[in-house]
């Protein structure tokens, strides 16, 4: 669905002679559509910033706990202190850059570390999974609240907001070339995501946390190295989201241009608010769910198809029109049902707690009480 909607987005741009997501929506649905899109494009990266801070606090505190002499009462094991420290030293200074091209090397490092993390998760699936009892009904494919998972997957796959930028950077920006690039990149992302998710769930089944590194025991040295890589990746990714939120504010309120003073003020305010929320709230799962359902789902499924259907001059039974209607219906259903389920059945969060299987006596107890 994501792959198809990205291609539809560019087709809509060609129909309307526009070269940005904002211009496409403005030309199709006017100022109201433009403001709705701008709001969603702000919310998605802003909530992502909050989730990245939560991950940083969760992962790096457990990394520092493995340093000799750092006890439970040490300031380095306080998630609030870690979030503030990494914000002041790393994310804020990097986010103050005006040129996003300067983050190119940062993105390369993040990609390399992502592969390292994936390898660690795969290794621990083989070596750690046999020690963990499987949860009840672990292999049921889907439960009634499965729609919530679609929101998280939408969060992971969204790239519509920068599709026009990538399309314009092609040596030959044609629909054929764009389709090829989209198929290859989305397929690669699917493989990485499926391997990561499958390995994580095979290892922890129903005990899987929103942040998978919350599942590993604190004395697991390989997992500790994975947490370190994970924390670094997130810290380096945070500024990219800050660039997007700042760009939306600049376009809506400052006609696309921020003076040096306003550039600094807007950046500091954005990061301060995101950091404040992440200090107060620490459960990652529901943050990802809400961001996926409320922001990513309309950006990926609803808006591109709605624009295409309004601009298309093909007959109503043309394949693109029919598939667009299907994707639009799926998007509305996922957004509505997912939001209701997330509010009624929020993910439980065992933040910062050592899992029961990290204690041998508890594992024996759980094994004896699990159904055959």
C-alpha cells in the first residue's frame, strides 16, 4: 500500500503540475487542505522526536549501568538526566544546522549502526530465545486489536513527505524510473523490518515491549552493545525530524524563510517542548501507535489517494481509481478503528523493569505454570 501510494503521489503531482506535497494538496483542496497537511507533517516528526528521546533515555541508562562503579543511584542511570544531557550536548547543536545536506554523513552512520543492531537481534534470537518461556497463545496470527499494529507499521514506512524531493533528484525524473526506485527501496525496507520484527517476536513472543531493548536483561553484554548502537542511531536521527518540523513552521508562518534569530528560537522551543513531554511520559508503544494512526496513516493512505481521485481524468473503473478507493477506505478504517482501540486498550508498559526471565527462579516458575 505504501509503495503504491508513493507512486500515486508523483502521478498526482504530474497531473497538477506541482513539485511538492504541500503544493499538490493546496492546488487540489485549497487552503484548508494545505493547513491540514501542514499540521500532519508537523505532528509526525514532532511525535517522532518525543519517541526518540524516550528510546535514548531507556537504552543509554542501561548501557551506563554496565560501567563498573555505576550503581542504581548514580545520576547516569537516571533517564531524565540522560535525556537532558544528550539533548544539550548532541541533538540541539546538530539540529541548529540550517543545511540538511550537512547531515549526510550522520545518516550514513545511522544506517551502518542499524545493520549492526539487526545482526545483534538475530544472534540473540538463536542464543537467548530458548531460555524464555513462550507466552500463552503466542502463535495466533492476529488478535482483535491487530489494527493498532498497522499504525506502528505506517509510522515505520512513511516517506511520502520527502518523495517529491527524491523524485526531483533523479537524473531522469520519469514515472518509470520513480517506480523502479520506489519498488527497490520499499522492498529493502520490508525485508529489514520483517527480519527485525520476526526475530524480536520469536525471542520474546507476548512479552515483547514497544522498545525491544527493554526486553533484554541488564547483564547481557551483547544487548548492551546493541543498546549503545541503538541510542547513537536515535540521537543522530533526531535532528532530521527537527529539520522537518522547523521547515513546516517556516512555510506556514514565515513564508519559508527564518532569520538567524528566529531559526535559533524556533529550534530551541521545538526541542524544549519535545524533551519536556518525553521527560513526563516514558511509554514508547502508545506514542508510536498514536503517531502512526493519527499522522502517518493519513499522510500515507488517505491524502495521496484523495488527491489522485480528484485529479484523475481516467474512467471511474480504471485500475488506479479502483485501487485508490480501496487504499483510501483502508486508511480511514485503520485511522478510526486504530484510534478507538488505542484509547480503549493502550499498550501495557513495564518501563525500566527487569523482565522475569532474567531471574532463573522466575523462569522455572513460569515454565511450570504455562499451559501445555
